[in-house]
C-alpha cells in the first residue's frame, strides 16, 4: 500500500493549510488528498484552541480588551505567529508585544498575565528565614532569589488595573507614561506582585547575574555615599527575606 | 446508512479480557479543575483519575501539588495530547524528557497518548491531526512508539482517534491499530465514542469497526459526549455520553470483559455528582447480561 504523497510532504501541506486557512488552499488540499469537507473540522479546531489558549493565558488582557477586540487581536497574532511551543499553554510568548502598538495597557496586562502564569507553575523553593542570615558571609555571598520570579517592565498603571480586574473591583482610569518594573513571585502557591524600586532592580539583576552582595554594595556606594548604600541594600535584603523572595545564598 | 466492514480483522488469539498486566481497573473520571478540591480530599467515589499529562509537565506550583495529593487517594492515568507519534519527524526529545520526569514523579498506573500527529518541523498545531493510514505511516508510528516506550521504560496505551476525513488508498483504522499493537507491544486505549463518531462519519457500522480492533490489547476505555457539526459528528467532550455510545460500550465489554473505564468531560462541565451518576451507567453496563 503506498501513500498518495510521502508522509512528510503531506504533513507540510496540511500544516500550510492550517496556518493559512485560505479557502482556495483548502480546496486544492482537499482535491489533492481527496478527503472532502471534513477537513474544515481541523481548521476550526486549530484556530479555536489557539484563541482559547491565548485567552486562558491572558485573562485580564482579554477582559480589558473585550470579546471582539480580543478575538481580533488573537486572530491577527495566530496569523502572524504560528505555534511552535511544545505545549499549547506556552503559546503566545509574543502576544503582549503584539498588543503594544494598539493598546499599551492591554500589552502590559498581557505581560503581567503571562508572568503570573509562569510563576504559578515555576519551580518550588522554601525561602530562607531571617535566622539564616547569621550564617552568611556578606562579602562573598550571592543572593539566590526564588526560582519562580519574574521582572515585568510596564509603561502604564496596568498593575493597578490587573488587580482590579482580578478582583472584579472598580477599574481605575488607565494611565500611560507610568513606567515601572514589577516583581512577580510566589508566596506558597499564590502569585504576588509589587513595583520594585530602581535599587531593588539593580540588586536583583546583579544577583541573578551571580554578582556577590559585597560587590553590589560597592557598586551602589559608587553612586552614593558608602554608608547610605549599605543601608539601602540592607533594607532591600530585609524586605526580601520578609516577602519570601530569597531561596538561599551561594 | 451504515455498511458492514468487509475483511474486518478478528484477532485469532484470546480476544476476551483486558491485558491482565494492566494495573488500572474499575471506573474513573478525567480530573478537571472545577473538581480538584474533591479529588484532593479523596471524596469522589471512583477507582482512578486521569489527567492531561501536559498540564502537569511543569516545574512546580499548585497544579503539581494538587496532582500529588490526589495521587495519594487514587491511581492516576496520564493521558497526553502532544507526543505526536504520527509526525514524519518523530517525537520531540525534550517532550519525552518532560514526560519521563512526570512519570517518575507521579508513578502513574497508565501512560497514554493518541494515534495522531500534531505538527511537523517547527510547527505544532496543538490539534490531534489525522494520520494517513499507510505502510509508511505505520513504520513512522511504530518507530515513535518504540522510542517513547524505551524512553519511559514502560508500556504505553494509544487511543483510537475521532476522524473526520479518510485518505484514499489507505488501510482501515482497525487494521492499522492491530499492526501497531502487534509490532510495538503497546496497548489500546479504546475510545468507544471515537469509534462511534468515526464510523458514523465514514458511513460504516460501529459494531463492525469495533470487531476489527485488537480488543485483546485494550487497557483502558474512554467514554465521552459528541455533537453534530456541519459535516458529521464531532468529538467535543462537552455533553453526556450518547445512548448509542452506551450501547456500543455494552457490546465492547461483552467482548473484552471488565476494563478500566472512564468518562472524559472537557466542556460544559457539570457538578461532580452528575458525572458520578453518569459513571454509574458504566458500572451497570458491566454487570448486565448480554
């Protein structure tokens, strides 16, 4: 028994048709494969499942946009970015950026949605307690944040909007030009987020790059006086310990 | 109008009874989010739960904790949708690594996926696409199943798909599945609703379709609801099991004997009690005389 066309070629044609969704292409494919009208079931399932995956991952952005605008944005994205991720839950990494030109608030909301989703299923870790600090050599120690942590740059007040949408509260007015970086992490199994100040961002990024706490303090001191830098870094550290942001020290 | 299936393969070796090496038995449900709390508490009066593997092939967090806690009360069947044994370029290595990690973590009673493909090259449609049932595809599928079973160090079950198209010049699905089972030693996850949907869509007799399948290799049975679309029946999992599917199920277990059976429900999910009541029909069917 022989194939009508080699399997790889048939599958490439089938995928091209799924991606393009063009009726003429569908007609040619159906004629080539002689498979009839049932082909449309697959085209429909393909697009519906991707739209639903985008909605599930970007729930607050979808709420903000409304049904028609979200579906239109999702359709444009699916056309522009065919799926390649190993699981459908990972589809749409570029969706927040794709929303930016038309709606910066939606883009920020989508970025938060995505970060919260990633953190929700991120690696587990037991944060260190304040008692562990006594054992730390601060000159050489490298802060290791909990693995389920994301930094999300935003340009709007999307963090306030996200929380209001999540709680079905009165949604505040949107504000552009409200640039900030959010820290999103997990306390137990619950994702939490807040704005990080520039010093926190600097310490966090340096720590993630493997730079020791002592050197971070030195670099901060170069920007201000030494005592102030150590105080600021210590304040950040204490806050992080309290918020369960530090997994351990290397 | 349906037609009988000329040449339907009837297994020569013992056709009756499930593979006794299969550790799954009794009656179960697909574990879905609205009912997580009841499964974690062990409150559902069922014999096993089945989960979608990919939903738990993740580093950590609440979903894994939920499954681990449910696992303390119920045997777990892992049911995947992305292995893609029918892809010409074979399963992804990173996918198999993730699945192996989950299998090691949960120690499921059963690991299954579908006779389908989901994409080729970098493209992954995330849909269960139809395999053209050719000799070439059979080689591809068997190679992929061998690879997966070797990687996981265990036998897997593969589900007969719902199909909405038939490729010309190809072998019947029951023949393809029989050869797949014979060559790889895998088991069959028999989706009775899929048999009904596919047979109906292709104008064939569901019972004859059933009789052609390698029933001796059935390790688990799926039941689900379907809906009627523009071009035929669609396996939507969003409604109660159809009476015609219940009748086909009764015929199935008359041939196989008791096999672990469960209901899949992915849309319009009702209260857990309603699904438990529906599952009771399967229990009844199993003890009814032929």
